[in-house]
């Protein structure tokens, strides 16, 4: 087996699981058990000091973390990952731009909603006075949700000439966007992001993987549309 994907069901490794499967690339799946929004435990710590999934392990034992880095590696290393029959990386510069944009501006914003206490604790440690603590968790969540929404709006505007992010064909970036958009706390009211998410969740090569990961975790059943 060339690749081993360490992930927790319903987590960011969905993107890697779905894109490897869509590209027809064999991999071994190591399920890490824990609940969403909870720490992933000592076994994971041994694999990734930062304590997060996904982790893609290569044949030589190298372990790559960070969804954007894994997507970049696979696009460079695997022709089937970038040139069909399901996934197409039609423009490498834009592929790098949008996968990193999704990581740093959207995924990070989603984490502020899921793990708000991390950002809050840091503020407390910085010595803000007590009265600044009132309502700060909900303020962080609201600001993060707004910022994530703006990031999706930016993507819609900047890619308006195409159906998908890079072209009129599905790319791994679209799979990444779909997961993050489905996680977004707001009503799915951005037309392009909604359309891409529906295409990804109902894609014949992806629908079952979406169901396994998100059926029990997301109220909105994108894969049943
Ligand atoms: N920047 C990372 C974020 C990965 C991430 O936040 N993964 C979550 C699951 S969706 C996680 O492992 N959370 C556990 C934790 O942070 O303790 C990436 O792009 O891969």
C-alpha cells in the first residue's frame, strides 16, 4: 500500500479520502476514534505532534499534515489526481492559491467556532481585564462566522467565470470547498458554493464517502439531494 491516511470520521481527512478515491488511487485508512471538537489523544500525538488530522503517510514513512500540503503533494506526485477522469487540476497556480486560501482563511475560521476556548484562553493569558471576558466566546464565534462567509463570497466573485473553482471541471479544491461550506454555520445561501457542494456530495465516486463521514454529523443531508 503506497499511502496510509490517518483520519477521524467526519474530519478534514474526508477531503483526502474522497479525492484519493475519486482519482482511483489505492490507500489504507487508519480510523482515529474520538468525538468532533475533542482532543484526539496520545496515539495521534505520536503521529503528529500538533495533534490534528488528517495525516497522509507515504510509502517511505514520511508523514504529511495540513490538507493544502497533502493536496499539493498528491497533485505533483499523482497524474490521476490532476488529470482525470474525475479530477482535473486545470491551473496549478490557482490550485495552490485556492487550496491555501481555503486552509488559512476558511478552515481556520471554522476552527474558531469548534475550538473557541483555544483562542479565548490565549486572550485571557494575555492579561485582559475581567470585564473584557463577558461574551467573548460568542463574539469570537460571530466574527469567525462572518469572516468565513466573506471568504466564500470572495471565492464566488473571483471564480465567477467558471462553474467550479479552477475551470468547468471538478478539482480537489472543490472537494475541499464543499466540506468547509457544509460545515459553515450559516444557511447555505451562496449559489456557487451551494452548487459545488451539491455536485461533490452527490458525485457517484464521492457520495458514499460523504455519507459515511457526514450523515450523522451534519443536519443538512447534502448527499441525499
Ligand atoms: N490546518 C489543518 C487543520 C486540521 C484540523 O483542524 N483538524 C481537526 C479535525 S477537522 C483536528 O484534528 N482537530 C483536533 C484538534 O485540533 O485537537 C489542516 O489544514 O489540515
